[in-house]
């Protein structure tokens, strides 16, 4: 048995030559594959990682990934006490690592471009088939990807968690469906019977566990090694689709709905020109940082490498930490910024005039199968909760 374990450990070590990697910048996915293992979960796990690295005489470690991998990288750096020099390369299509404003994580631009093409096709199919697509876009905690896709494709409505969180509004499945139904009613007033709604998967991260249990059942709340509920295991698209069908049937305005998930196919798409150049810059910067013997004291034990303008700039792990959790901070969409303001202006949403203009209220109420009083009672809260 010990011999088998020894053999398995040996075969995990693969040397990559220049010929192995010289053309990989055209490939999607990862030749290294990926892992959800969490070495910080138990002290013995971290010690096992350190022993393995030291066994192979690894003195320089480059980690590639999102916030969980960044936290693991920080932890390895700290636990090694300087024996292993660490640098983290920010890779996530979620775009939620705490880089300086306006600087994307690599993979985001490719995912946004590929996702936009999908939404454009769905918008054409929605018009052809007179239906609504409820598209769930990947993004565990933040809405950058959903908003980037929805804004670029001109989706009729995009919903991200930040617009609730930053307004102090509790996220519920009802509140999400109210936004969607309001958009549908306004489209109906414009003579349109179809549309595409993009919903950031990350809204699920902020819905109470009690509501998730009620909607999906305790047995379906599966957690990954980092303690996060595996959102992909929860069929939020179907739950919203079924609720929207119920509402439309109840109020007698027939509308067809189809749910669609957009996520895994985005992170394995062949990188676009931006990401091909960007990753080469980051890789060069990571190696340059590791080999620099004159690092500032605050970067001695590791850093995250960034490209700021034309310059490669390392950021201290300490600058990435959330002071409360000690983990990497999550970068959220700034709903007070003009970028989000522009996005909302191009969406189809109920606004103040839909409630203050008597003729508009009357028409929308009629289309919704409600009295004017019930229409206002059901939807006027959206104007106050989502004022932009």
C-alpha cells in the first residue's frame, strides 16, 4: 500500500517544457486542470502541502485562481515562514478580486465576449418564438460577469446582487420575480411579447438559508471544501421560471418562459486577444517578482501580480485581506458609478412615471390582470428599492 501511495505521488509531478506550453495561449480551459481542495481547512492539510513542496525542493510557487486560491496562496506564504516564495496570478471570470478599479482579472473579458454572443442569439430566438429567456450567468458573489454580458448584448433586464445589497434591500426570490414581472409588463405596454433577462448566479449567495431550504430542500444544499453552497447545484432558473409561469397564469396574461444557464462553457472558451496578451504579461511579471532579490519588506513573503496601465505592479497580500475575515476581499460592482447607471438606463424597468402617470398606471394594471391599486401595491416598492 505504501508503495502505491509513493507511486501516485511521484506521477503527479510533471515537468513542462517550452514545447509543451508555447502555444497554450490559444487554448481554453487549463492544461493544469483545476482543484477545489482547501489546504487551509485543517492544519495537517497545510503541513502536507508544505512537506510536498519541500520534498520536491520547490522554492518558488505561482498560484493561479480566484479569491479562494488567493487565500490559500496567502496561507502557504505565511505557513512556510519565508521558505517558499509565493506569487498569485488573479484568474477568475467572476472579476471579483480586489484589483485597482478598472483592472479586470484574466478570463473575464473572454467570458464576457463569449457570453454576449450567446445572449445575442437567445434574443433572436426569443423574438422568433415569442418567449422569455431567464438566463443565469455564473458569478458566485458579484455581478460583474452578468452585468458585462447583459450590458454588451443589450439584454432587456439584468439583475445583480449589488443593487439589492448596496441599497440595503434583502434579496428574496419574490423580489427577483417582481423585477422580472415588472419588466415583462413594461415590454407588453410597448407591444413586445418576448425578452431576455440575465440574472447573476450570485444573488443566491445572499438569499437566506431558510428561504433556500424552503425553495430547494435541505438535502440539495451542498457545500464545497471552502464552505460555500454550491450554487450550480440549485436550480434557480427553474424555480424562477415556475414562479413566473404561476404568476402569468394567475393574472391571465400568457407568457412563455425558458431557463438557460451560462457559465461553464464561458470559462473554457478560447481566450480573446486581450486575455492572450494579458496572461503573457502576468506570467512574465510573476516570474520577475519571484526572482527579484530586492523586494520591499512588505512583499518579502508574497504578493498578487497586477498589470496597471503599462506597468506590472505587485500588491501585498495584506492589502487584499478583508480585516474581518482575513480572506481576500470581494470586489463588487459599484452601483453608484456611472457604468451601472448607463446599464440601467438601457434596461426595461418600471420607473416613477409608471406609477405617477394615471394613464400609464391604468394601462400597466390592465396588462397585469390587476386593479390599479393592486398593481401599485405589488410593484411600486421597486421604484424605491431600486432607484438609480
